[in-house]
C-alpha cells in the first residue's frame, strides 16, 4: 500500500487525469477496493518494484457526483465500470504499458459483465470541447490520443465539478466494450473470407 502511494506521489500526471480533483488520494488503495464487489487493483512490476497500477470498480460504488452526470444524460450507472486511476512511473511511459493497463481494466470489466467503461478527465484536456483551461502540453495530447485510440469518447453533456474542488471542470469519457468485440469479429470474418 505504501509503495502505491509512493508511486502516486512521484507521478506528475495520472492517466486518466484525476489527480487534482481531490478524488485521487488513495484511489488505488487495496483496502478500499477490498470492500467493493467487482473492484480491482492491477499492479505492474519490474524487478519486484511497483512501476504502475490501474484500478477500477462498478460505478455504483463511487461517489454520487460521478454518477449524476450520467443519470442526467439518461444513462443507468449500473451499466458502467469506473476506471478510477492509472499510474505509471515516468521512466516506463511510452513502452505500451499504458495500453496493457487499459486492456487489463477493460478485460476485468468485461469478465464481470460490464459492457461500458468510463473515467473522468480534466475538461480542458479534451481538444474537441471548448477550451477552458491552460494550453495543452505535448503529453496531454498524447494521453488524449491514447484514450481515443482505445475508443473512449467524451460523453456530451456529462460534465461536473467534484465536491472537493468546485472550480475543477471534469468531463466523463466512455467506451462501449462491445466495439472491441465487433472489430475482432470483423477481423476474423475478413481472415476467413480472405
């Protein structure tokens, strides 16, 4: 547990970005997730050292502020698996480990019956939405590219300000996990036809 907090403290950004919302402290804490059915903490190790972590849980276990924007959009929160946080040591970025951690969370969500995954990001990081924050850095663009490559999309009308920081403007991103299955099936059909 202390090793996860050390990793978290050493990282300038988290993927997904929730560090400055007040929701990030202890997010990937195993003792918190042990109480919630369906929750998961995935650890990436290198030479017995924690270099990354990803965690998530069914959205219904999360704070109401995360579900309210979805409910206002006509969504059922029990359909969503919440990707709470992704942490990765700076020295290991750009080695496809982010992809592997995304895949692990999505696989877990699919295995326990969820068809949709969501996370929250700073609204200012999304280039398709109106700019409200400081200019995006090269790293911010890379993070957003990773999200879009993994088929996450900002859910229009699903913005909120966390109770811990009412001035923070957050956007909910969503992925339909069936998209991956449809692409796999299409690829298999092409292989058989070809």
